[in-house]
C-alpha cells in the first residue's frame, strides 16, 4: 500500500495569539483611547479566531476522510467485508496498536489481526 496517499496536505492552521488586557492609567482621558485601541484588537482577534476554527475544522474533516479512505483500501486489499460483525473490533485493535507510528504500523497490525475474523 502507498501510505503517502493518506497524508494530510491541508496545513494545520496557526492559532492566533490572544491579546492582553489593556493597562489603564490614572489619566482617564488616555483610558478612552487605550480602550478604543483594545476594542479594535478584540474585533481583529475575534475574526482571526473564527478563521482559525474554520481552518482547523477543514483540517480535521480532511484527516477523517483520509482515515476512512485508508480503512476502505485496507479492508478491500485484505478482502474483509466492512459489514463483518467483528470488523469494528479488528479496526479498533489495529488502530490502538499502531496509530501512534502511522498508517504503515496500523497496516502491520491489521495484517497480524486479520486472521482472527477469517
């Protein structure tokens, strides 16, 4: 299997840096100016954070689609019916043993455990 096929090409977005609370002074005339500047920063941060959440959702949706494509390909390659009563258990076992090291390791464990449901 070509495991590069399942690499997520969508870059993980960078979270916007939170803004610090304004430091007010004893001179109330300056505080209004400081607060106005702070409100502009809050509005910008709110927009940036919303864009970040949208991009992060897109990244995770793509990651999930690639994972399902891996499982479709793997089960087809091994001749396993995805509707088999124990296919979910097989999937969980292979994923639990190998996902930290990547799809090639999941594939290894899948081939080791497949005999349990044949």
